[in-house]
C-alpha cells in the first residue's frame, strides 16, 4: 500500500469543521487504501505561545477526536510528534539545506508573523515548514492529504527532498500533495471570504466539533448569506451560501445539485435548518465518543505509545540514512 502522511496541530480544545471536512473525512477513507501515518503535531503547536497544561490536555483531546472521527489506531499509525525524536533531529539537518530566502517566502509565515509582531515571531515559527518537511520525509511518504493552506509547505518539502537527493544521493521519496478541490477550503460562517481557523479572532463563525449541538445550530442559523435569496452554488457572488452548500454536501454525502433541487424556491432558513441537523447529527456521536475516550486517559496514552513505537521504527531508519549521507560520524 502506498505510504500516506498527514497531521494536525493540537492548538485548541476542539477541532473546527474545516479540519474535519478538509482533513479527517479524507483521512478516514484514505486509510483503507494506504499505509497511513497521522500525527498530532505538538512541536508545531509550540511555535506560538501555548499554555503547558492546556497543550498536554489538547494533545489528548485531538487524539480522541481523530479516533472518534473514524481514524483506526490499529490500521493506521496515530501518534504524537514529540514522542518520535527523529522529527526534531531530521528537521535540524533540513534546516541546513534550506535557503533563508526560500523559507521567507512562505505565505503562512508571513501572515502569522505579521500577527505576532517582530518580537513575538520566533525562529521556531520561521522553521515551521522545515519541521513539516521532516515529518513527511521520515516516512518515505508518497501522498500528503491536506487543505489548500498547506500546499506551499508540501511544495517546499518536495524542493528540499530533491535538493538533498541531488547533493547527497538518493535518500528521500519526493512526496505529492493531495488536495480535494471542493473541500480544500472551508470558510468562516461570519466572514465567508476568510478561511475558517482555530485561531480566528472571533469564534462566532467557527463550528467546533465538540460544541454543544444547540450552540452549533445557533451559529449555523446566524451564518452570513446574501440578499438574493436563492439557494444556488455561486462561489463568486454568493460565497456564504456556497460555503454552506459545500459543508452540507460533504457532511451529508450528497451532491450540491441535489441540495439546490431540494431547496429551490425555499428560504435560507430552511437550508440552514437542514444543515444544522446534518452537522449536529454527525458531531453528536463523535462528541459522545470523545468524552468516553477522555474518561480513560491511561488507555489513550497506551494506544499513543504503541503507535509512537511503530512510527519510530520507520522514522529512525530514515534518520540514520540521512545522517549517514550527510557524513555525521555514527556513535559506537
Ligand atoms: P492545521 O492543524 O492547521 O490543520 C490541519 C488540517 O486541516 C486543514 N484545514 C482546513 N481545510 C479546509 N478548510 C479549512 N478552513 C481548514 N483549516 C484547516 C489543513 O489544511 C490541514 O490539512 N502544518 C499543518 C500540520 C502538519 C502537517 C505535517 C500536515 C504538520 N506536519 C505533515 C501534513 C503533513 C497544519 O498546521 O495543519
């Protein structure tokens, strides 16, 4: 089976619906046909300030949400990034072959550093995409399923891998991003021109996987639409409605066309009511399962340890290969 790698930051108590649709839903089906590795990237999360106790808690919560959403920890390797030391180790080596200018061109770095100010912007935030390259390259990854916002980072990973191979001899598999066109970007319900994000300033337009169903329903009912009134998919002129239709169609497993037909001649209120039912109907059981899993943290930690050991056995071999190619003297 082809090797697949993806990950998510444990940077909030709950994932948001963009993570669920853009990542988890795809992961769930891809794990059947791929040898899949899914990490909870805590080392990435600390590139912006995190409360230590909350980070630990959110790491477990993120793991629970992966499992509750259908990632099978027996079939796939689901682990915490910092449990496998090779990630930080390979990242260092890759830092040394990445151009400063090249890293400076990452748009996500530019956005995030603009928000943090120059003193809040750490070297870690700058090196973030290079750590991501290490994640991917350690597993001889062929496919990297991500949302649109990660495309540039996967491109950088490809460049770094190819450069290393040219300079030191064939070492890394050059991976490819897999981006689902329709669901690559889910937008904020209050601001349908900007990406939904865990770190959004206002949470009024963010749907959390673990929110109370009544809160989720309210947020959907208040979603920004337009004055036109027709339930028609038109990304350019009706971004709010297009976003609701995208969410509805992926969560319900239905085509946009069938939704347009069903809601033709009816108001946005009906569309929102239908969508709220589908979303709370999906997230309700996930939420219940997460609560169950978090009730037994020892079992969750045991699962993560078993999976980390499996990941380390692959990663350590790749790291040794890379160290050797670069000319680092092996210890005896
Ligand atoms: P993160 O934690 O920001 O997001 C996790 C995944 O969710 C996708 N995503 C979205 N998709 C559609 N619409 C949205 N509004 C939306 N918001 C987030 C992201 O594209 C991503 O696929 N750097 C990565 C984590 C990472 C990683 C890796 C990914 C670290 N190492 C190696 C793949 C391979 C990140 O910050 O994701």
